[in-house]
C-alpha cells in the first residue's frame, strides 16, 4: 500500500470508529464475552488493508502452484479434479470391512482409508490375552497376510490408492500390503497410497506406541528408504496433527507440533544419507478440521506456507515439488455430540467446507452417529454425500482459493504462521521434537489447552448446541452398529488355522534373521519383514521379536 493511501485509510478508519461505530454501539450493544479463535487469537471487529501492511502479496500469498503455495499446491486445484474422497472405514473381520470398502467405492468414494483395531495398532495378534474384547471393535483386525488378502479381495490395488492409519507396526502392515500386491502380479512401484507411520504423535497425544522413540524413528526411516528406492508413488508418512488437535491442542499448536515432528522425520532421513529431494515429495500431512470456520481455513494456508519455507530454506531442498505440503483432512471427531446427533451432519458439512476452502488434497467426513459407535451404512453414505454436494453443487471448486485476499483470512493466516513459528523455535532450543516429547513439553501444552477449552464449555463461554445450550429432551433414535463376539472368534480361529497351515520352520528362520539384523542395527528391516510376512509370520510375532531387541516404551508422567 502506498504511503499516501495508507495515511488516508488510517484517517478514514479513525473517523469511522469515532462516528459510525460509536453511534451504532449506543443502539446495538455487542455480545458479551471475548471474540477470539480457539488459539486465543483476537478476532477484530473489522479487518482492512491496514492489518496486512507488513505482508507482501508476491512474497506471502503468490499464485496457486507456486512458492510459497499459500493458495494451494496445484495451479488449477479442483478445476482439474476434486480432492480424493477418502472415507475412513474398518470394523470386525477383514471380510466385513472389505464389504464396506466395496460399497463405498460403488457410491463414488475415490480412495480407501483403513481403520485398524486397537490390538493391531499396538502389534498384538487377536489371540493375545490383552486383545480380548477389543478385536474388531474400533477398526479391522489384521494379524496375518491372509487377513490382508481378504481385506483387499477384488479391489484393484494398482488403481485405488489406500491410506493405512497405522503407526507403531506400520512397517509390518505395509509389508503385508506389498505382499498382497505381489501375489496379484502388482509390483511395489505400481502402488499408490499412504502409511501414516507417524510415531511421534503417538507419544504426544494418542498413546498407541510400542517401542521407545529412538528405535521407532529407525523403523520410520527404514520405510522412507525402502519406498524411496521401490515405491515412488507411495507417501511414506502422514505426519499427523489430527490426533494432536483431538487431544486438546489449539489450531496454532496443531500446526506447530505437527511441523516440528515433520522436521524431526526429515532430519532423521537426511542423517540416514537420503537426498531430501528424493523423499520430501512423498511426505504427506494429516490435519483435523474443527468448527471455528475462519481460523480453520487460515490454518491450512498458514501450515502450507510455513512448511514450504522450512523445507526450502532449512533443508535446502531444490525441487519445487519438495516444497509442497500435501495433506489429508478429517472433520473433527471430538466435536460430535451424542445429544441431538443430527446436528453433527451440519457440523461435519461446515468443517468439510472449511477444509475444501483451505485446499485439502483428500478428505474424510465423519458420520453423524460416531458419538455412539462405528458408522452405520446410512450415516457413512450421508457423510460421503456431504463431500459430493460440496464438490458438485456449491461452486467453490470452480475457482482456486476463493477466500484469498480476504483481509480477515490473510491476517489470521499471518498470525497463525507467526505463532506456530515461535513454538517451533522453542522446540528447536530444546533439541528438537524428540527431546521436547521426552521432556513432556508438547504433552503439557496440549493438556493445558484442553483444560481451558473444557472450562470455557462448562462455563457456557463456548456454546455447544444441544450440550450446554438449546437442550431438548429428545430420546435416542440412533441404532448403533455393533461388532459381535462372533467376529472376534472368527478372527481367532482363522489365525489358528494360518499357524497350522504355514511352514513353521521357514517362519522361525525368517524371524531369527530379523532379530539378528535388528540387534545389529545397521540394516534396513523392511525386506526382512516382507520375507517374514510372506511366510505368514503374524503381526504379533514380528512385533514381539522387535520388542525383545528394542524394549517397550513407558509413558512419561507429566503431572
């Protein structure tokens, strides 16, 4: 803005406040309480170009598909093709989940996203005593290659991209996926998809870890290396802010802690000797989308711009493709309410709308009944239709980054980036993300934010419709999807049969070779795990071998 124009606007703004605004406030009092985002960023009454005086369009906003990618990673974004509609699904047995996958694909879903049950996520077979009662309850049980084969039966893996939400045993599940593809004549180079593979956020927010941080980081980097050499279409990690946010973090903390973890992964890969421009383009991110609409749109734009600057300048990446942040979004599970569950359809629609306006590459929309149980088929269909309506009926996909230039959106984008940068600088001073996690810093920050948010809700400072205001006496109309005990028994029986049919001598040999290599610590373990699972070594057996070598992580007490 030219100096003369700035001075004129400053004067006009001052005059407006003294005359027009003052007169209006005498007649119409503003609502009580603070006007602020979830990150406690003050929301101004009105935004003008004065709020962007330190910002440069070419430096900070630019054009879509060009550095710093504030406006999106592709020049045409959704004018070329819509985001991937990737509904998260998984429950019961492999056959039941396979049926849900095929149903969703028939309904127009364009990518798969696998939810694994708790035992699978912590490397336990379904017949382990600690798995009792949890098999298939919050995801599908996959303990052997046979179940992975059933899970993807009649699904063309060379044509459908698959995202797997798995972390501590990610290297094992990816090996099983590769083995299934190879048995069907599909080479690893033909596979497209993502392994979440983000162990650091498990220590921070989610708790589904197995091994201590140092060996866990080795396994993550082994996947980076193997995929860099063999799976050029595969995203080796989905660096997840979703679970950090759902644990109680603010939008700023979500960006900061996610990117700090991303820095740690990139540094680990560089230390391994990998070329940043050979693996950075296969990194992906995963964010939540909550209900503060303007903040969420700005959050996505700020995260994309900040990551571009980090990867370009901090790691000296040369290729523009390396600078691009590709991310998946899921609407917020913790904002779903059990009272008046139909209200969740509205919440999810608005959150999905914000994600699209923020430029997401793929999207999962939660089902309205998830406050009760796993999604029913009807609820899952409505969730998918929500995305299809946004894509085809609203017109927002016809132009790239339609909210760019909004004084409010641009100002919030700047503020979120600045505050997230300050967090990252603090984490750098601690020695990086791993040190910050080991000291409990991230965990304490998230817990404090969650406590403040809960207090605001209980004091009615933050209105949750149907929970602390606008309450009705409606009865429960949801018929929750229940996973039967029979599903667990079926999984246990199948695993028993697998162990009887396989060549146990070959399994023992493969596991012994894996253990020796893990103890040595210098070899990439992926090929050895791939050999073991092809012999039908189970998930639990592979993870048990690694536990013997690495030990198990014990959570830090932060209070």
